[in-house]
C-alpha cells in the first residue's frame, strides 16, 4: 500500500536491520509487553522478527513493515492479528514507529491504509485496537481516530515480569468507517497531505494476502 508519506508492505527479513535501527529506543517498547527488551540487541530483535514472520507464515497474523516513502527506510511495523473470519473481525496491533516519525502524519496514514484495507477490501465488520491501560499516548491515538472505547479488561495478560496487564479496548465498526476515514484525511491535511488518495493494494505476487486472511480455504470477506 503506497501513500504520500509511507509505504506499508508485508514484513520481510530484509527489513530487519532498518527496523532495529529505527526501533532502538527503550521508551517505544515499554508497553509492547511480549517483547519488552527487543530493542536492546540484534539477537533479541531477531527473535521478535522471527515470531512476526512465523505467525504470518502460519496464517495467524499478518505483519507489515512501515517504510518512509521519501527515504525508503523502514521506520516501524504493525500487524493484523486476532483474525476471526466467521465474524469478519480483526485487530490492528503491534504498531510502533521510530521516534523521529512521531507526530509527522506517518502513523495517521498507516492507520488510514490498514483500516481502509480491512473495511474496503477484506469486508470487515469490526476492527479492534487495544493497549496496556497505562499507555496514555497509545490510548490518545486510538481515541483520536476516533475509535470507540469499550472498557478495561482487568488482568487480561500475564507479563514476563510476573505482573498482570490491564488492557484498554477500542474498536471501529463498518458503519463508523466513513466518519473515521474523513477524520484521518483531515488530520493528514494538517501535515500538508491534501487531496488524499493512496494506491490500493491487491493480492501480492507472493500470495501474501491469501496466506494472511485465508484459513482452510475461506477468505475473510466470504
């Protein structure tokens, strides 16, 4: 998916070095609790990459690399996960961007393209977003989409340090998508991106879309 500011493409092993450089920042990983120390060494980051690529290959998730369109550098990542084909629902999660691209419009455009693909191409009825309830910055970004706050799931996840995470849940449903799309385009205009149109994504030559959203021969839009 090619936008004005970023390109969002299937995660590949060749993205690893650039992503490690973009993500070498302790604060960014504070609430990415499954891999809280992935930023510290290339070995730990490689394990994060392996997990993302393996989940994608298994059809359980779909990992994306976020590329700065001007420089061609990998600057972050996101995933489709929690695929519920029978309910036409998925989650957008594991989203992070290198600090230099915060408040540049890169995250806004990434969300616009990932949500657009989910609702307009995959036929989703519901897209979920969730984060650690303590993550004020992430929660503010979700509310700004605007996604609807659905509450706190207490002790939702066991953390590697033995504590428990309370999780804040948000969602966008299909009838709300036109309003959310309009709001995201208006926010992009504030970053100098006007008359917004991104190049729509079709199935890749590698067949990544079917691997990602197809289970036992069923597609999400069916």
